[in-house]
């Protein structure tokens, strides 16, 4: 074999070896993505299931037997049930569905599907769980009814779903007006408890407000005190893939800082790296974490509560 042909053969063998290595890498990366997706999905649905059971206990074990309500869509559903006698599980689905349809436009199909599953599961739980009437002490009913209901809502949010559509409605209207998410929820619940005071009496309305406060604080505790918006800083060697995911999968705006890698697990490293910063709603945290794990499980992610934002691309852009 002449030297020229030998050189071509060596280059072909080398290229084939590199292609084989690349194919193995891609296959391993794809397998890791699938495995993490399955594990994350199972974990999310376990959280949603636990949330449904906890919220069901709060409603059937404390609130319903004593004639108390909560705020939001759950409170509206219970008010309708008390006044008409219609089945509460059916009312829960009917009242929450319009709010979840708003979530379909603002938060995507995945959130909508999980929300529908969670709401239907909650309705089934309320239908099948017996009236327990754990206590008749009004203060205990208010506090612990709110606690178990808030625990359930918080677990569902961590699983990427909701058991009450009020927050979805608040996110939607906050993007259409100058009101913040907290303002919308406050106005909505003032109306709910005003109706409750007229229909059920002042005492019941006041205890129900206490239930709502207990539920709200429990929700904040379960999801680690996250407020309406969350600022996320991401440092990863796969920053280009993460930027593409945030823009094209989440539809979120972002800022990329030019930084220099410092001391980490691998010791002191002196090289440039891109630092990603984005702002999301707390309902998108589960999705963002899942997507980052698929790309780079070793990414350094820092999250912080943001009470208010102005300017920039806070609103989610339409995905095509």
C-alpha cells in the first residue's frame, strides 16, 4: 500500500472511531434525559397525589363538617355547595376549569394537563373520603383545616400543578393590567369572604379568613417561601443548551453575564463562563429544574424571591 492510501485509511479509521465515540456519548446523554424525565415525572405525580390527600383531609375532616370555607376557587365551590346542595366534587371541577383554561394560554399545555388531573383527583378524593369531623373546636378547625389544605396546595405546586385556580387567574390578570399577583388574589378573596359574611354570618366568615391565612402561610412554607416571581441564576458548562431551553421551551427572557469561573468542586479554575439570569413564576420552577437536570445535573442554580419587577420581558412570549 502506498503512503497516500495508508494515510487515507488511517484518517478514515480515526474519523470512524470519533463518530463511534460521539454516537455513544449522544446515546448515553439521551438515556440520561429519559431516565431523569421518568424519575422527575414519578416524583411530581407522587407530590400531587400527597397534595390531593392532604387537601381532601382538610376539607372533609375539618371545614365541611363545621360549615367553614377557604378562599379562592375552593371557597367559592364550598359556598355554592352550602347554598344549593349540589355535589361539591362537581362544583370544584366546574369552578376551576375556566381558570385552568387561562393557564393553558399563559403557562402551557403541560401545566394545563397536570392541573386538570390534579383538580379531578381532588374532586374524586372529596367524593370518596368520608366525613371525619376530627374536632368541633372552631379555632382548631380553622387552623388545622387551613394547614392541611395549604399543605396539599403547596405539594401540588411543587409537583407542577394546582388544586385551586385562583393563582393562575391572578397571573393572567396581572399580565393584562398594572396589578400585581398579590393584588389580584387579595381583591378576589375580599369578594369571596364578603359574600361569605353575608350568606354564612360574620363569625363563620372571620373563622374562614383565619383558615385562609393558615393555608396561605402553609403554602409559602411548603414551597420554601417563594413569592410571586423567582429570580434564577444558572452557572453551567452547557450554558448554550440551557439558554436555548429557557427561550424556546419556557418562552422566557434572560440575561447572560460574562464571568470567570472560580473555586468549585474541581478546584480553582481560571476560564471564562457565561452566567444566565432569568425571572419565572413559582409555578414554572418544577419545569425549569427538570429541564436543567436533563441538560446538566451538575449546574449551579441559585433562586431568590422577587417581590416585584418592572420592565424587561417578564411576560412569557408565545411559543410556536
